[in-house]
C-alpha cells in the first residue's frame, strides 16, 4: 500500500495546433509539480495533412518546433494516477487528433487499466461562446466509460473567475488574432494541475 504522502504520477496529454494548448499544458504541469507530483507532458500526434498545416503559418511553425518532442502513448495512460487532457474546440467538440488518441486506448479500457484514476480537462476556442463548455463535457463522456473520477476547478478559488469563470476546466479565448493564454488563464491551468495532483495523492492513499 502506498502511503498517503506518496508522490502521484500526473500525465498531461494534449493536442495543440498553434501552441495555445501547449502553453496551458505547461502551466498545468507546473502546478502539478508544485504539488509534489511526477509529471509527463505529452503532445498527441498530429494527423492533419501537410496541406492543411501549411495553410496556417502558425500551425506549421508549431509542428516544426515540436517535431523532436515525445508523443503521447498508451503507456502514459497506464503510468498515470491522474490524467489531464487538453484540446482546442472543434465545432463544440474534442479535436479529432485527441479523439483518435482516446479511441486508441480501447485495449487499456478493456483491461480495466483506465479505471480508478483522476481525470480533468482544459480547452481553447476563438470565441468566448465558441463551444468551450460543450467541448469539456464531450471530453468527459469518455471518462465516464473509463470509470474515472473527474476533478474540476469548480468555483473553489477566485482565480477561476479571473480567467473567465468556467467551472468545468480552464478554457482560453484566443480571439481572431489567435492570441495565446493570458496570465489569468495560465494561473487557472496551474491551479487545476495542483488540484488534480492533490486528489490523485489522496486516491493513492
């Protein structure tokens, strides 16, 4: 039996096309580490064709920048006590790249290796009402099937309001210029990482 004070393993597995969710994933990771967790931060593999990527210079630049970074695998899911998923909003839903990764975890699910873990999520969209809440709720549908425990920020800290007030998870509004997360968004992400790590530690105990 692991003692109550034992370190928890937290995986932040996310898809990012231009870097917004990468920045948020880094903030979540920092929050989890500050709470004493061992952390893996992994980008989900890109599945879009080069023609689509090349249509957006920011997308191409991010893909090239991350070329040598490790990608999320099923091993990260099995290793973790807590998993935080990150995704841009695609028509109010999870991005296809992350959805493909989730669909590829069927073997672990069948073996019961995705159950009894802590899960959480964060997302981004161009507009404040561009489907951020529905994207997180759609993401959580998979977790219900996993048998996991969903941990949200709720309204447990004033910084949730400062970053837009989404109780389901941190959500970034980039605007039409594609601006990245604000300092308040990053603080919300770090808070989620800390909260998830603390819950995972309790669950292990």
